[in-house]
């Protein structure tokens, strides 16, 4: 048809050339719009090719078959095949099963024999921070999802103050002009000007068209990356020069038969206002500087940092269900199969970003931010802690796991924690107060490394699904071994370990035979006593005017008597 139109004349040729240029230009400029379709083909390329081959072969046989009965049989076989493919691949999730198995086979797993210590414990859960941040902005502003990152050597919640998604014009015209950076270790998070950093980003998560973070990053992809990469979580942090940047975690899809996600590096977007030159750059070549995993060492601010997409870390942690073999997670086995527990009342599911100290574990792992998972048996009624998983949050190719089940420690898992807390304080109205986000708290207490879960009590209105953040929430530490709940003072983190010891030392002493700890040392103060000798004679002082004073007093008394 195009050839016939081309041969009609000169004008038709010009129109064809112009339309071809317009189509090519549109395909080039709008690649961020159809990239999800390319990625879909990439993810399911094996199923698409298999289905195409079977369908083509079936239709070929169908067309060459003269008998009606055999034609119906061929159609029936095709219908059964595609039905079986759907039921097995999607309904029973065998595609996800194989994808997770591929992750397991390509994962650098390291079993550790000693748990790391936790440090710089964060007080507030993510949803509380998100709620309080939204309370501090105006009608035309929204707050991006908070992320725990390291800023100037301190762990902070960072989030962008961006144009709200309710008003389209602001999303088209305005910039992201401020960033919240709130300390995660303080019980009093402040969202005032001190923690409100003035910085302008012309590219943001809520902005429209080419100024949207997703669109700008995809526009930066080369043809190979268009087929294999996708943007993930967005973080705000300082670079090595002290400037605020927007860091977009990238997800790379590897494999052919059952592609699986891995960490693919980051795209760094610098701050600054947009102009016409910036606009042309965005629509033609995109924005951002790509840093692959191999080049991370040249950017110190990305090391020991939180830049890993949770989509990647979750499937890596989930892949440990294959430790017992390929068939172990199947319904008739499940001897060592595990799951990531999801608590219905917890709006922030695992992983929990945790600051870990590996210095005394002899594993060679760095001390810094990790994604922590507490894996449990697959059954809903089983709530024991099977594995503690520590995935480096900076994308390092490693997964550290501690096998609690193999050591027969009998620790309670995250799923068991809410009920323990509720039982300890029956006077609370638990219909509007929820114990949430039980993150690990591992400390050396009473001569032993002990594991607790640190939970926060968050309030939620009956007509709302969002938590109401409190400046001083109630905190509880739950001993995963002894199942006891210790309520701690949120304002005095330095006293937490002693509070745990004061409550549990008798139980530890009776079952473990521990000694005395946290004993206050008293000082003996010698009091010097003066000995008074009886033989010492004290000479009284004599007033030389005493006789004259007594004489004058007698004269005064006589005068008073005469007057009377």
C-alpha cells in the first residue's frame, strides 16, 4: 500500500518522507511512553515466543486441514494449551516461582555465624514521619515518600516538598524547591526551617511530562537500557561536594527464559532550575548521570548508603526459600520454605532500613545501612524467626543471612510481636492504637549478644487509613527469646539497655546463670573526727565592761520604780 502511494507522484513522496520523519521523531521523543511496553516484552519474551510459535504452528495445521473435525480438534488443543499456560504461569504463579529461583541461583549468599549489632536506632516509623511532614506543608504542596539515608555522617529521613498531584497547573509550571532532612534518631522530629533545605529541582516525582523523574530518567536510557532497565525508588541526599542531588535507583532485568530483577546502578540528577536549553535536553537525551555498580567506588557518598530499590531486595530475601532445593517451596514439601511476613496493620512492610555494625562479626561486611528482613515459615500459624537477612543498601553484590532455625534458637518472629505488645498493656484502646514496624534491636547486654524487636505505637483515626504521627510515641522492646515486653523511655535512649536488664536480669540469672551487671560503684568517704580531750581546759572570755553595765541597769530599774 505504501509502495503504491509512493509511486503516485512527487507530492505523495514528499508527504511520505515528512510523515516518516514525524513518526521517527515521535518514536524518539516519546520513548518514555512506550518503554513500559518494551519492558513487558523483555520480561515475558520466553512466553511470548513460545505462544507465538505454538499459535503459528497450530494455525498452519488448521489451514491445511480439510476435515472439520480435525480443525475443531486443533482449535481445542490450542485452547487447552493456552489455558494451561495461563493457569500454570499466572494463577499458580509458576512464572514468579521460576523468576525467584533464578534470583537465588545468581545471588551471592553469605551465611554468618554472628549477628551484627544495630546502632543509631530510628525512633519514628516511616508512616509517622510521612504523616508529620504532610502536616507541615501547604495546600499546593505534597511530600514524597520518606527514605532513610546518610547525610553528613548522620542518618536522616529525606523527602521532597513538591507540587501536589491535585492541581495540574502546579505540576506543569512549578519546581520542587525544598527538601526535608529530619534526624531519624531524635524523638522530636522537627519540620521547621532548620530541617527544611532550600534547593530547587526542576525534575521531580510529581511533576508532569518531561520534568517527571521517571520520564527524564527513561529518556536518558540508550537503546539497550530501554529494553533492560527501569527506574526504581527515588532518594534525596548530598553528593561528595555537599550539593543536594536526586538519586534514582535503577532495576536491571537479566536472563532470557525467566528474567529476574537486579540492582542496575543509579541515575544522579543535579539540582537547578529549568530553562529552554534544559527543556530541549530533557526531551531529546534525558537528564541524569548514570553510575553503574562497577563505578560506585568513585562516588563515596553512594557507599554504605541507602540506594537499593526495595523491589530488588524483597525478591532477593524471598529467594532464600530455595535453600532446601528447587522443589522445597512446593506445597507437598515446604520443609525449609520461608516467607516475608506482612502485618495487616503495618503500613510500611519489610524491608526495614537498619544501621548495622559488622565490625565484630569477621565477615568483611561494611558497617552502615542495610535492608533487614525477618523471614518466617510459610504457614500463617507459624510465627518463629527462621532467618535474619541483611542486604547491603548500597547495592553491594552480597546477601548476609543468619539461620536462627538451624541453631534451634526458637526466637519469635515479627508476626508474633503485635500480640505480645497488646497483652502487656491491656488498658490501651488497641482499636485506634497499633503496634507497628518491629525492627531489629541487637545489643550486647549482660555478657551476651541479644536480639529484640523495637516497635512503635502509632495512633490511627477510625475513619482514616493513615497513622497520626506523634512527637513522643510509646516504644516497646520485645525480647525475641524470652517474649517479654519492656516499655522504654523514648526521650532517653541511653537508658534502654539498662531498662531491659532491670526487667529481665532475674530471668536471665535463673536460666543462664549470668553475673551482676550495671552495678553502681559506691565510694567510701573517710570522715575525719576530731577527738576532744577531757583534759583540755577552756578559758572563758571575760567582758571588762560587765560590772559597769550591771550598775547602770540597777540605776535604771530604781528610776522606773520611783516614777511608778
